[in-house]
């Protein structure tokens, strides 16, 4: 490195939560097999697209990887003979399109590395767990206090975040979990300030925030160490699964689920709201609330992964709240995510949709009121309540939490300014994306309306009516504008060119007459001596 060269932080500018849409455009025979051309589009902008050629066997391999989710996906069956027939190829192409559409419409499957790598191998070909181990080993060269026990692959949904089981050297029987993540697209804090803020995480004291044992950053990402939760997260408890299993196996389609009792939902909700209120008052956004980031310890719930927002990682529900321009601040994002979590613990399953049109009839009126104020289409489009509004709601207002020590989080004013600036830039990117999505939605609706059968009938009727009115009006028969052709004037009725030796007087402009038309004088609408059968008006 040169003497005056400065180290630059690297961040992944690609947002992994942006949905991928795909269309099987065509099929082409290549030697002894068929290849299907798949057009892929990232996000709402049509220009951000590319094509990939896939064999049927590659679809089979993808389906084998996604079977871990226990979701039944209808992949077209394999055929040994007659698989080059035109009808068979068309049928299989449609079947593959339906298969990809089913995967893309599922929130968890569409965000999986299997699906992303299938459609975009260029951006998802790196061995991320191996890269994470390299970064961790570099950190442990200077922090010689832990030993690596084993990786915990795919226990979480985030593609670029890895978990490793470690033990402190001075407490060999203690188990802790290390998480490593590269910087995300919303990372806007400079290296010096970011490292200082990350090192503040172990100093946070709040009954509803999980303590951090150690945290630091490098040029490429951030590392944190916390106590290992053997029982897993709140989502693990809801899905009744083992924390170390693959996240698709645990959460995509769990065999059995449990719900919290109504009183427990009140307590958990109140504790989470108090933690969010504390962070908002300190000027530190959370932005990553979901049941997988909450742990339960003796009836007390605690938030995990406060470092995610600082590292610029996109939210689990980002593809949902970007559809609503009213959800445009970090505080409102936390409220929206709180509604999704409340739905999950109350009904024992994820909503997996941006809004909830109708709640189960058996849901109690109190919690129904809270969920409708957050997850209903009207609320998402019109505006969400604040954290203070929810705390004053009758569902949570009557909950009395046990006394605890005074929460502690001291952030120097210089670092507060860095956080505030990063928050503004993150919200700016969010609003720009929401603006594009809403514009394309309006264009799509206008196109659908214009191409609807009802509108087509209206246009046909209007056109027919206009033609009838034009045909019956006298002006359309006698007062048409003459046309010029080769310096001669055509008959306004039959478009024939009058002869210069026409013996019959012709009417000129405004009723004037002339015995023989010349190019220097305009002729009237009737210039032919006798009616022509080809004249549409029938008169001259």
C-alpha cells in the first residue's frame, strides 16, 4: 500500500430483498437437449433485466434444493421419449413458468440463496460462509479471547450473514454465537464513526435488548458476539423447531405451530414497544423487527441484531413496506414490522403478505383493533400509528411491567449527527424507490383499464357513432377541402384530377367560377362535369 493511500470501506450495493421477476420467453433445441430462455427482472424497473438459459435438469436441481421447505411445488414431470414435440415443449414451458411464479410469489422462497443463484449466478456465486470464516480469523488474530467451535449454516434467512458457535478461552464451557455480515446497500456511516458506534453496543443496558458481549467492524463488515440461546428465537418457539436447522425447514412450512396466549401477547408487545421507544428517543433506528430477532428469557423478550441497521442491511419486510409511500421513516418501519410480528405470535403463522384484508373471525376485538390500525390496506395507504399511540392503546395500556434498572445508552453528539445523516440518506433511498414503484403501478393500472373489454366496447361505440354523424351531415357531402396533386387540384368528392379542357364551368373558392382550371387558381369542391360512380358522395 502506498504511503498516502487510504483504506476504503467496501459495501455490497446489491439489495438482496429486491424481488426477482421471471418469464420463460422461449425454448430452443441445442444438440440433444432443450434450453429455456428465462428473462429476469430485478425490481420494478424494466431496464434492470437480463436473460439466462436453463435446461430442464437445472429446474430439477432447484426443485430438489427447495424441497427442504416442505412446500409442494408443481414442477412439470420428466419425459423420456417424445420430449422434442412442439406441443410437449409448449406445455412444459408453461409449466416451468408456473413453477417459477410460485417460487417468486413466496416471500421466503424468493429470498433464498437457491432461487437467487438460479436466476443470478453472477452476484451469488461467492462462498459466503467461507469468506465469513476468513474475516473472523483475521479479527481473532488481534482479539485472542475466543475459539471457533463450529459454523451454524443457514439458521437465518439473510444471505450475507453467517453465524458461528464460539467459546471464550477463559470460560470453555460457555457457548456464544458470533454473527458476521458484510456491509449492506444502506451503509452510510464513515469507517471511523461506525466503528465507534458499534463499540457502544456492549454498553447498552435495557431489560428488553439482548446484551452484546463484543462488537467491532473491519473494512468489509461487522462482527458481534452474544450469548447462545439454546431455545432459539421467538419464531423458533412459534414454529416448534430446532434452532440449528435450515431456516427454510424451520419456517417456510412448519409441521406444527403454537400461539401465545392473549395475555402473553400483550406483555410481549408492550416490552417490544418500550424497547423501540427507548431506541427512538436515543436517535438510534432499529428497522429489523421480526420474530426471528426476538428471544425469550424467563418471560422477558429481548431484541437482537441492533447492528443490522448500522451496517446498512435491508429489512426482512422491505419488499412489503416499499409498496406504501406513507411508510417512509425508520420509526414507521418499526411500527409496520411490529404489526407483522404481532400477527405471527397471535395466529401462529407469518402473514407473508404486505397487508391483511381480513383477520380470522375468532380474533379478540382488542387485538383486532391493533392489527387493523397497522396491517389493513387503509392503514398502510393512509398512515400508521406511532409507537406512543400504540403504547396508549387499551390493548397495551393496562399492562404493568416489572420494575427494572434505568436503561442506559450514551451516544456522543458527534456520533448522533452521523447516525442522523445516515438515517436521512436511508429514508431518501426508500422514498425514491417507493416513488418509482407507485409510478409504475399507476401506469400498469391505466394500461389495464385502457385494455379492458368494457373500455374497448365504449371506444368502438364512440367511433361508430362519430362515423354515422359524419356520414349524415351535409357539410361532409358538399364542402370538402380540395387536395393538390402534381400542381393540379383534385375533385373534393372523387379525388379525380379535372382536365384543363373541361368545358363545364367549375366553382372556385367561395363560389367563384372559371371555365378551365389552372394551377394558379383554387378550384371549388365540384369540378367534374358529370357525376362519377366512384364518387363516395354521389354528387358533384
